[in-house]
C-alpha cells in the first residue's frame, strides 16, 4: 500500500486499501510536490460578501519540512490563507469576475521552489450543460475521494506487515453556506464486492451530542456534513467508521476519522477595555514606557486570522508634535518617542488605538479601536516666585503671635501637590529668632509672624530676607531664580510700657520692735521707655498691718507703727507689702513690686501658763493635772521654762506640789490634802508621797496595817504555787540512769509507778490552790474525761493507759498545741557522763585493735572483720 499526505486542502486524499505489491522489488511511485490540479473550475455565487470563503486549492507537500506560502494574482479581490482557502477580499458580483483565470502560486520558503496553478471562476447564473459539467461544488474538489478499510486477508504467500493505519484528517472550513448535506468523503470496504454491507459512524457530532452534524449513507458510505461548523465552538471532531454485513456482523475493524474545522476570519479583535488610562511624568525622555493595551481575537491564534497588530490612529492634541507616542504593533506597549512633555502646557493626551487581525493586513484583516487616555503627571520643574521684591509690615513692641505681613508667591506646578506647596525660610535679618514664616495651607502664602517680644528701645526696624521653596526638591537641571527670594521690611511701633521694680521682690532683714517713723529702705521702679519723657509716682497697694508708708516721688519707705514679729500678719517671720509705680504716659502704665521684710526675733514676750484654769475632783484618781507654758518668741528667747508655786497665799505650797515631767517644758501639779498616793513597784515596795504635816498618826498606822496584809497574802500565794513543783532531788525525771545491764526491763527497776497517775489521785494536801498555775499549764476549763487508774496498776497496763490518755488529750480542746511554749524544770549544770565528742570518728582508726569485738558474739564479729581485718 501507499499513502499520499495532503497539505491543508479541504478534501482528504483517498488512501486506497488492498493494493498489493505484485512482484518483489517493485516500489511505490515517487511523491511529486505540487497542486493537486493544474486547473481548478469553481462556481461562485452571484454576490460574494467580503471575507466569504470561495474555494480551496490542495497542495501536495510530500512531507516537506519547509513552510509553503500562497500568493494570489489578484489580491485586491481575493486573498488566500496558509491552508489554501481563497476568500473574497471585498464584495464581488458576477459582473466583475475576471475573464482570465486566477493564478495561485505556492513558494517553499526554504528551497525557494515555486508551483503555479490556475482557477477558472464561473458565476452560478450561467446556464447550460457545459456549466454543469465544468462547475465544482464550492470548497470541494470535483470528485469525492474514498477512505478504504485496511484489508485483513492477504495472500498466503505475501503477508502484509501489521501496523496502525493513520488516516489523514479531513479539513472542513467553518461557516460554510452549503448546500447541505455537503459530502466530505466516502467510506468503502473491499468486502462490498461480494456481499452487501452497511456503513455507520459514531462519536460526538454523529450519534453523540451535538448529534446530527455528520451523517453517512449506510449503503454508499458517503460521509457528509449537515450544517455549518463553528471552530470557536468545536475546533475538531473525532469519529469512528464501522462496516457490518446485513446480519450486523462486523466485517472490518473500525477506523478513526478526525475532522478539523478550518478557521475562518469571522471574529474581530476585541479590546479588554474601551478606555485605557495611563500616566507619564512630564519631561520624560524618549523611550519612556507609558502603558500597555490588550486586545483578543477568538479566531485561531496560530493562523493569521488571530494574529493581531496594533497602531495609533490619532493623537489629540498634536502638541508639541503629532507623534509624541508610538505603540509596539505586536505587544500593544505604548512608549514616548519625542521629548517636550510639559504638564503646564498639555496636561493630557488622547490616543485612538486600532487592533487588526490578519497580521495587520489592512485589506483582509478585521479591525477594532479603543481609546487610550494618557495623563501627564507633574514634576517640580517650576520653582515658586514672589509676586513682589519687597514686602512691608509693622508691629507694636512686646506683641507676640501676630502676623506682620503676608508673602504671596506663584507656582505653575499642579496646585496642592508637594511640587506646588511653598515652604518659607528666613535666611537673614533675624539673628535672635524673633520671627517665623509658616505657610497658609489654603492660599500657599507665607505668614510673617512674631514669635518673641520685640523691644522698640533695642531695635526700631527689622529687614528680613525670606526664601521660598517647595516641599520636594526641584527637578534635575532646574534652578531657583532670583524671584524666589524677597525682602520683608518691618517697622516697630513704640508703646507706653509699664514701669518695673528691680529687684522684685525685694528682701530686707530687720529686728522687730522698730519704732514709728524709721526709714527702712528705698524701693524704686525703672521706666523702659527711654525715648519718652515721663515721671513715676509710687503708692501703697497692699500693707496688711498698715505699718509702712512710701514717698510718692522718691519711693522711700518708712514705718508708721512698731513692727511685731508675733503679729498674725507675719508668716514665718516674713511680712509682705506691695507697692505700685505709675508713669505719666497716655494712657498711663503701672507696675507692682513686693517688699519682703524678714523680722528678727527679740525677747519681747513673757511665757504664759497653759491651761490657765483647771478643775480637780475630790476622788482618788486623778488628783493631778499637767500644765505647760507658751511663749510667742523663738528660741533662745523661749524655753526651757522654770515652774514654781506662788508664795501667796501661804497654803498653796502646803497643799500642792509641782514636779517637772521628763525634762520637758511641762509639770504635774498634785493635790496632797486628805490624800496619800501609793505606788507599788515589782518588789512590792511602797513609796509614799505625803506631807506629814497634813495627816494624823492614826491614818499612817492604817496604811502600815494595809501594807502588812498585802504582803502576807502574796507570800501565801507563792508558797501554794511551789507545791506543784517536786524537789529536784526527788524527781526521777532529772536523774541519769545506767542502762548497761540487759535485765528484764522495767520489772527489775524499783520505780514508783504512782507518778504516772492522774493529778486527781494525788494526796489532798498536794493539790494546788485555785488561781495559781504554771505557764505551760492549760487554761481552766471543765476537766475532760481522762481514764482513771488504780493506785497500784499492773505494769502491763501502762501502754494501754498511755494510749487512752493520748486519745483523750487529742480530743481535749483545753490542751495546749504542739507549738506552745513549754517550761521545764532545771536539770542541773553538769553530767558525769562527760562529753560525747569522744565518739567522733574523724580519725582513720587504722591503729586501733578491734579484735575484742569477736568476744561479744556473732553480731559483732562482722563489725570486727570490717574494722579489724586486713586490707584484703
């Protein structure tokens, strides 16, 4: 067998099946590239619209690797695409069809080889048999070719190599106008020669959705398209052809048929936006990127139908030139191509952009347009300029936060941007920093403002140099002109200023007690208005004690009363008086000054007893009062004070005593009449303060008897309290017992077990008196139910007795807690056992003999081996 591969023709070349090689060594005929026909005869409609496909020419490439390009001899009326499909380049009528044949040329771009064919065009209104014979269906060759099923049965001696058949795809143009059904190819099997077969096709477009697009004659096997195809909807179809006998038995293996929908230029380019916005800084150099516009075409992008080209149709305004921008015809990128972008002259450009398919061919391609708006952004290429060279202003002296002058500037840059906002700076004429020039955010003016007081007597005029700049630096190559600097002349207005005292306040120190009409000091004020002839007069503004007088002309201050430091108008020995100084200006101005007089203390006040009156009731306590003394003076003119009773009347010193308390300036006055004060110290000694002249002997004897009764009662209490404590010599708890005998335990000891009995079992004469207890004894509460034992218990019951007593003590709320402070008896000052330090084992003991431990029994023999053995 052999196969011929077609290029991009509309009809698949027939691959004949069953062709056998008759003799060995006979090969396939060589493939010759070129057009399938030397002359094509085509019938065209009476009226042909622009872009309508008319026919196609088939070129046999024979597997050539080079790209074949087609050219038409009449490009004004017809155009041909890369697949050999010929379209109307404009609307055509049969009257304008060329009389001579149309020539189609194919060129190999690699080998430069060329092939030529002719096409004779005949209008469809032409009648006669000759037309019917010569005419061919549109877009189809004059013969319907066949696709044969590969033979499965071969000669017994010649066996064909098994391999898959590759059926060349069938190319069908989209948007065909028919007539339909339109035959594409004929399916045939070699078995139809001896029996009847039925043909069918399956797959999407046939028996699967979308159904009904392709149909096949079951007897003849002619495959036809039943309606126009749309490549943008379905670009290709994959069908499978079947051949069966009348009984439905498969006689051939199914073959696959691929139908490619050939793209037609039926879609215009569409911009993704109708209006594109971009920006470019003014003064940009040529080649500056601005923006990119994008358009899409639904046609096949691998063909010229979907290959777009961009161009700028117009620019508005055309200033400074009509070609300020250019566009990359493939990518749509817009860049600048000329210098001279100036926002102040042209703030915005509008471009009309066109996108054309067919690689921008203005004759065959479809086009669409969009608008590109390019805004020229501002840069600081215009410095601010003052509207005048000199500005004037005036300000009264001593005024602050007042605006002296408004400085106006002009700037051609975009308003309210950093390139337009002005910043003012004083570059000269203000060494002390008394002025500032902030910017008015609304008007962009400079506000010359006084920030520190100005003194007319120091400077009457100020001449400032002010420079205006922008918030951002000027663009490269732009310099500030002379108009960016201005002069500000400020005149200072003299005003009447208030006189001032120096120093203020003024402090003087004097002793109190100054007599009236004593001159203290001169307190004068200064007038800051040196250029005004004015006089100053003084007056008193505040004098709380009315002690002072000031001379209205000289400011001399004299006293009118005695100065007293203890006066309530004096605070911390300081007296304040305020005076007023007024000038003779119009209007008059005045100032105040404070005179502070520090009064030194003298001893001019006698101490006073406090309280001056007191009452003492006739009862045992209290029969004394505490008194103190007050002195308005300061130390050392005040305390310490000496207290004594008056000598008159005479009974004062007989019935009263006065005592100094703790070395303070206080004393205790005590009544002694008909009373005696007793003070008992810790040793039960009695100190008697009495005046024996005021008491009888019977009263003294009564006191002595009372003291003896108290002493006896206290001694009885001490004796009863000691009965609870046992003599240390008789207390077995304080003895050291020797336990080096391994006897029978407590049964071998002569213990008095009665000592473990309850206190209730002790003899009545040993019971302690009520109200006396040891410090570690529990408080007096109802006695708990402790267990009772007989006087002579069995020694084996001691453990039970202790456990029961412990349980009762745990439930006793009156028992002291474990952390209570317990007091125990003294156990002696020494021990016959000696010090336990002899038991220390700090020495190695290697020089001692431990063999005697072997005599102590088996338990000590191991110990003897450990300490007395050898190094092994």
